[in-house]
C-alpha cells in the first residue's frame, strides 16, 4: 500500500468489512471493523457519512459495503451532516428556482382530518455570488413558502441580498418584493428565449392546421424546418438558412411562420445587449425594433409574447445591465435530481433536503467524492 492510500481492515480477510484501498491524496487511515453489537468509531461514522453525502451513494449500498445496518449508516450521516451544515451566510446575489420532488399526492391533515393535495415541488435557494452552493430548500413553490424561508433567515441575511435571479414566475417575484424590498429582481434570459421559441412553434402548428387540416408530417416544408426555426441565426450556415427560408415560404403562403421567426431573433438581439455592456441607447433601440415587429405582424402569439416582455421589462432590463443569470441554480437542480435518482426516491422531505444540501455544498466544504473509500 503506497503513500496516500486509505486502509480498511476487518477482523479477518473474509469478514464483511473486507479490505479496500482507494487513492485519496491524504495520509492513511485505519478504521475498526463493525462486528455485531460493537461500538462504531468516530472515523467509521465519518467514512460512512462521506460515502453517503459526498460520494452520493445510496444508504443501503454504503451500509452493505461497510458491514453495518441501514439505521446505523443513516444515523452516522445525519450526525455528520447536522454538524457540518450550518445556517447560510448572507449573499449578495441569490438564485431561486423550483425542482419537482415527485408526483402530487393526497395526504390527510392530522388536525382537521381533511384530505389535501400536497404540492410535490421544492423551491431551492442558491448562492450565486460565492461558493456556498445550495443554501436551503422549502417544500412548495407558492409565494408564502418562499417568503417564510427568507424571513426565517433573519434580518442580516435579507438585508444583504442585492439581486435575486428567478425564472419568469409571478409567485417568486411577489415573494421577493415582499421579503426583500431592497433587492432587484433579475429574470433569467434563457426562459425568455424559450418563450419566443414557443411562440414560433405555436404559429407553425396553427398554420399547419389552417392550411392542411392536420398535424405536420415529414413531407411538409414547415415541419422539416421546425428545428431550424428554433436555432439562432448565427448558428445556421448559409445553406441551412436558405433551405429553411425557402421551405417555410413555399409551405406557408401567408408568411406567418417567417414573420414570427423575425421577432424571436429580435428578442435574442435585445438580450445580447448584455454582452455589449448593456448601454441604455442600445437596449432602447433593440426594444423598439422588437415591439415594432410584433405590432406590425398582428399575430396573436406574438402579441402575447410582447405583452409578457412588457410585464417583465424591469426585470429584463436588469439582466441586460448586470448579466446575472440563473445558470448556477439550474446546475444545482441537476445535482438535486441526481441525488434523488441515486437514493431511489425519498419518503421523508427532511432527509431529502439534508442529503441534497450536503451534496451540493461540497465545494464550500472543500471535499470531493474522489476522497472517499468504499470497502469491497
């Protein structure tokens, strides 16, 4: 065994613990084996907790590998996680987003006896300015749920928040306005482009039904170019752009599809002003071009898109000036879903929030999954 290996040894070579060596980049450790009715050591509990929390392994898998029971492995993780995870520190930029926890379920209120449909969503709060990662989660995605979590963090935390990045969600905006009146709400630009693409798709589908009386097929020019219609102009080669333009023009004599495509590109150009410094004159010029295209087109889907942009314009302008996005929060959502898949689901929301936050704060705790050893 070389320098930097972790040694796990049982009472015999064929014991449940076995022997495993893993390259860890730190001094060797020797853990006691866990015999029936034996007391677990602190280092063993730390190793079990690290395998569950940092390595993102199922508790049952870790328990079988270390030769302990599921309750023992879970209790070891809870002990270490509750010690390491403290209250979140104040952050200047806060990200809020939702993550689906599971399907809606009917649950009975123990006090009233009434059955209620429980919202199976979690609202997550992410540090976008530092390295704290996931600050916490709250069950539900209503305005009251988000407001209660923010107020529970205390006045110091709330007063330190200057910007809050969210999706175009009215409930989140209302909660931030109530709990953080001094903070500037910034809407994520990815979802705005998604709304524009949805408008183009809605126009294409409606035109197909009007012209053909059926859904699109691969013999239809507008259906063949459906992906090109959603691709940015700068990403299309001259040949692909010509194919898209000619195909949609021949398939749609009214020209509504290509007319809807133009405001989508104008909106992307408007959002791209953030990369050019977010100057007021540049933003105003691009906004005027976008509204002009939508007004002249007189297409219901584009009118609805322009109304949405107008309703969220203060938050959109804040993005153009600050370039703050919710990309880090979306990346955290991927980690949250990965934890749920590895654990094969959670029945207890508290256990899920603990596991998720511990895994999503590895960077701040300066711990990586490669440091953990699994006996075999």
